[in-house]
């Protein structure tokens, strides 16, 4: 198994929320809502990705070895399952776009994003990140603070 910063995932069609959580933690996580099992396996093998699945039939495919079978239906518990199964200890919080999985890059010139965020946000926040793929803008509002609290719970649970 690679070290945790190098881990790349592909989540099956039932695990969209888990994919978002993993992206929040900084993991390269592909997710396609309508993906077939055969395409999922092909992408995983071609790109050295760990398959995340709730499908017990899928893991019976001959030669399939890099996967985590998820038992919980709760996305937070699913995340804990992945972290525990792979013994993940390192995270790169807020380094990936939760929508498209692109890398987030710090915006160095604040006026560049003035027309892309609400006026209140532009006036009251100074640190922004932009997705290098889809262009989505992120800033440290209430969601990241709540998320960091949940991450604290995760770290305590796996320590």
C-alpha cells in the first residue's frame, strides 16, 4: 500500500458523499454516479486507484486486490472505515475541489476573484483558493470550521 499522501481512490456509484469527504481531506478521489463495475475496475487498474465499494459482488472479481469494502450507510462512518482500513494518518485538508476533484490553488491576487464571490465574502475574507480544473472559489467560512471539528473527531477515533 502506498503512503497515505499518495493514495488515490475511485468510489463506486453508491459512495458519492464518501468521495466528497475524502476530497475534503485532500485525497484524489474519482466518483462517477452512473459508472459500471467493469469501467470502475478498468479505471482503478489503469490509474492505480483503490476501489471503495459497498458491492460484495464487485470484490469477488478475479485478481481484484486494492479495495475497501464499506459496510456503513452513514458517510461519516464510511470515512472512518476507510481511514482505519488503510491506517491513514496524514491529511492535506482543503487541497482538492469537492465538486470535481481538481487541485486547489491559493489565489494570490484577491481582486482577481471579486466578481466570483458574494460582496460580503470578498470584503470580509482574505484567503481564497481556486480549483485549477473547474474554477470554483473556496474560502474559510463556516463550513470548513465545522468540517475541521468533524476531522478532529476522526483523528481522535483513529488514534
